[in-house]
């Protein structure tokens, strides 16, 4: 199997770390617009299966199509703004695709083109979004009727680290501007069958996970409408997703908002126009990076309620993951990059005979595909618990 890893940053590193360990993978090329950065990542992975490191600007469609045609599948670690263009090139090249960041709001416009070309594209199959959607699909398949959907997910420094002690109790495990922007504005949730718009960070609550995490906080960040639409769950009355962080995180963000540090309106400072939020982007990039060997953690909880065999029932899925010091890979890179790698390999091996742009929940809704996916996740040490609840 010949695999192209397109986009070689923090998550591209996770994808590469997984691919080099798979017997079916014979040859890997890493490609990125930042050649020096990609070379640095590849040097860190240090495996002979990575044959080439190439410079590519995915905005050059012809060059991207030409590159992709050399491979059996693409595993995309690109930032979201570049995914649609790269996927269009992959479809034109006739090569399957899985990635960690594509925008559900736009990418399904390419479904017909992918279907006509016989190409399978699975967008945004990472952690959240990604594995959570697969789990929602599994539960929806097992229930006779779905009434409610919930996802809670987060990544943050482990207790006792430098990052745990900073005011945010947070460090950058992925793309900082996206993390910042996800805490701004409002979000829509489904509550009692009605769409309700709420300010992000306005409804923080305490939640508990097993040790070593313990008490955390969570706040709403979305409605899971994509799952409702793609699985046609017409009877869902309540659906929302939450960001999970260490306690106190949301208070700091609300303070930053009140101080106008997150404003986009330009200010003049000593004759120079400055946009406050861009200063915050730059400060975070400089001061909130993980130190070498500094451990992170992730947690995810998925709850789906409804009916089974005529009685109320629900399924709960939960897992945690932690920095792997032996492999020098963050929990975020493991739980984001590994699912993408797994699905890319499923596509290349013909296990996903589903031409078109396929929502990750469809993997969970298909028992054969979800069994493969979770067996592979378990083989990588990512074990997800399942519990089934009915009234006493």
C-alpha cells in the first residue's frame, strides 16, 4: 500500500507514527507547503517506510492531482481551509481520502463528484469530530429509536505539568486559531425539539471522569445537527456537544472577552494597526506550546438515548488517553491521527466500498465497518467502554 500523508503538522505526525507500524503499508510520502517543517516531522518519526518528503501547495490543483495519482490513498492532516481544494484534487485523481479537519458545512457538495468517480472520501475522521461520530452511529444502529444525542470531549495538559499550572490550564495540541475561534460567538443546540442559540462559555458545568482526571468542566459548543441529518434521526428532541477542560478554563476566556483581547476590530498602537485577536494568536503560539516530553490527556464521552424493545434505553461510550513517552506522541495526536490512518487503510484495502463523501457516523451505522474500526483502535491501545442502561 502506498500512502500520501498530505499536511505534516502535529496531526500529520500522529498519522505517520501509525502508518509506519502497519504491515500492509509499504511506502509513504509526506507532503506539505512547509518543506522544512515536514522534513523536521519526518526526521522525528525516523522510519524507512517514508520514502519521500515533498513540497506541495494544494491551491495548485494540477500539481496536487499529479502528486496524488501516485498513491493508493491519501491521509490528510491539512488545516481546514485547505481541505476542500485537496479533496477535489483527490477525487479528480481517482484516489480515496480520509482527513482530520474537513468542514462538514461545505465538503458534501463534492459527494456527487466522488460517487461518479468511484472514490471514497471520509472527511474529519479524527477525535472530535471523528470517533465521536462513529460512536453516535453505533448507538443509533443499536437503538430502535433515537431521542437524544450528547458528546463531550476535550484535550489538556496532564496534572502536575507546567501546562496544568498556567492560568488557562491549557496548551496547544493542534491548531491554535481554531481552538481560539471555537470559544467565540454563539452555538445552536437542539432542546425539547427546538433550535436554541446560546453564547459559548455561558453554561459551564462540573463533570466527572475517572482518575487521574477527576473533576472537569464542560460547556456547550454545538448541536450535532450533522449526525441528525446524515443518519436521518428525525425523532431526536435533544442534541448538544460540549468542550471539556480543567476547572477555571472558561472563566479565563470570559475575562479575555470582557477585556476585548479577542476583538477583531483594529486598533492603532504607536502608528501601527493591530488586531487584538491576532496578537492573542501570536502570544499563544509562542507561550502555550507543549515542552518536549510534557504530557497531555484527552477524554471523550458519548451518550445516546432513545428506545429499544419498547422501553427507554441509552448507550454510553467513554475513553481517556494519555501522552505516550516511549513513542513521544501526544494523546491528541494518537486519538486524532490514528482514526484517520485506520480509515485511510480501510479505504485502500477495499473494506469501505462506499463511493462518495461519507459522514463518519456511517461507519458506526455499519456493523462490519465499525467492528473493523474499533478492533483497530483497540489494537493501538485506545479502548472504549460501552454501557447500556434501561430503567430498573
